């Protein structure tokens, strides 16, 4: 049985010029204010703010920025145009893993690192809240993953198998 076709009436476009540039009626200052409001959320009144120093080993850069205690370190960095490594943003992987050199980070949602690694000073920036001024150093994702799960693999890291990857991609 064929379904009936629905007809949608055409809406005439007045003064439509296919190659004409579209003009924006929003003043630039209003647009910049709207953009500034997205991303970074101002902290609640009376929430302490802490200086976070990130030594990005992969890029050879040191970032210093302020983060309120009630905001994630990664999100606040991004709102200030600071690019740090990340992947899942949910505390489940090791892409944003850091080693705490000084200070403390509260990370109740960090599932990507074990309690053992937390005790050794590892943290995840995507779900980490500073509880003091803190200095951290980015880590190699594979290295942290190996520390987390290496004991479960009998003979070291698993080698990449391009043939198996091709087969897996062909199934999609």
C-alpha cells in the first residue's frame, strides 16, 4: 500500500538573490557579548577561585589560568581559549590525564583512572575541580592507560593490527 504524498505549499521569497551576501542586523557588540556568555559560567557568589598551572609536555607550553572551585578545569580552560588534550569529556578515558605536581583536585566522576592511580597523583582535567592552587603536568595517554589496565594484559601493550582494523571498518 502506497502512502499518500503530502504537499507543502511554497513560500515565495521576495528579493531573493542567490549570490548576494546576507547582511546581519545584529550589532557586533551584541554578538560579542552573546558569544562571551556561552561556555564559561561565572561562579556562584563566594566560590573560591584557584590558579591552575598546566605543563603541556606534548606541546612544550605552560598554561596558567584561574578556575572557580565549582567548575571543571578543562571547561574553564576552553572558555579561555586554552587548548588541552581531551577526548570523551566524561571522565571515562585517559586523554586528559595529568599528574599533580602540587595542590589538590577533587574528581568524584573520574572513572578513567583507578583509586590506586589517584593516590599516586593522577587526575582527569575534564571532570576535575581545583580545591587549591594546583600545578599539573600532562601525561602520555597510552602510558596512563597502561598503568591503569596493563596488569590485565599478559605480555605488554597490544600491537596495532591494521588488517584487523580494515576488516572491522569494512563491516560498517
